[in-house]
C-alpha cells in the first residue's frame, strides 16, 4: 500500500498540482511545474531591543517549465520604535518589491524518495516608499538541495545577499547557511489533511555596515537560530506553514541590541 501511495505522491508532485513540503525560513529547491501558478501570502514579525518589525508579503510564482520558475514579491513593511514600553514612532509603507528566477538543475526520483537541487537569483527593485525602502537594489544568489520521502525530509542551502551602496551608505552584506529535517508522523490517504513537522538550524553572518567607506563598529556579527515549524496541507492546492525562529547564539560587533524571536506564517495557494 505504501508503494502505491508513493507512486501517486511522486506523480502528483511532478505534475505540479501539489506543493512540495518546504521549510519556512530557508530556500528550498521546489518548482511549481509548467504552467502552475502559486500565490503565497506571508506575515513576519520580529523584535530587536526597542524596535519591532512586521512585514506582510504577497508572492506570485509561475512555472515557465517543469524546472524553471519566475517570481515577484510585493512587501508591506512596518517599523515600530518603543521607549520604556511606550510606542514612540511608526514608519510604514510599501518596501522594495523583489523579483527572482529559480532553476531546478537536478531532479531525481527513486523508489521511496525524491532528490533535487536548485539555483536562485534575485534582486529588489528600488521603487518602494523611501521611508522603508532603499534607493538601490539588493542582490541575492543562493543554492538549495533537498530530499523528500513519505516520512522524512531534509534540506540544505547557502545564500549571499549583496547590498549596493546607497547615498554613501551601505548596509552589511549577509551570508546564510541553513539545514532542516522534517518528519511526517502519519501517512494518511491522499485526500486526508497532511501534516509535517520541521526543525531548522539557521546561521547568518552579517558584515559591517559602511558610511563613506568607513565601517560602523556597532554593526554586523554572527548569529545562530533554531526554528521549529509545522506544515499543514488540507488539500493538494493549499499549504499553511508556520515557524518560530529562536536565537541560540549571537556574537555581535561593538554595542548592539540582541536579536529576539521571529515569527512567520505563510499561506500558499496553487492554481
């Protein structure tokens, strides 16, 4: 019976009518499939000292072919600043949109598992509200590898974010490396609600920010997070993903407020 379910699962996955099970905070090699259209709505909330940052994002992804996809993200950002628990200021607006191209350059199906690797190139488009957006683009390149089976999942990725200089100011570039393992505790029928649990380990290195080619000594550092997550798919066209990113190690340069917990909720629809 499990072999029959496996073949059905692989057929649906390859045809682009069902979601791959991807972690929340990292890059995954999933592709929607030729002609498939994904709509992702996400909400992210994080804290750092007296600052609160919330981002609501709408992402459209289209499968040009079985392995090529293009995407466009429109984010709305809100920054809140507090002092002694009282709100002092709020800045909000449409942040710079993001565009990306993803190529799944390796894809292999075996009896019991599916393996794939993908490359993603992306950039922000500097047309957002100047209160929350930069005047120059931010570039990103990343690669991901993953394995999906009926019970277990694992993913590995690496990404680099390059910030171009904006009016003699340059935020620190960032390097990310992540690993995740997932478990489906129960294999039900194809029409049943599907649930998968993930645990991510996320590393980020942030370089010094610069102003007029001078490093800001109170910027940048190394950060390590652990992220428990749950994925719920009530049908093959709906996926709900939720995760909590918890800092477990921070080595910052100079004097900085530590990073706090980040929450993220994603609802995905496939057409």
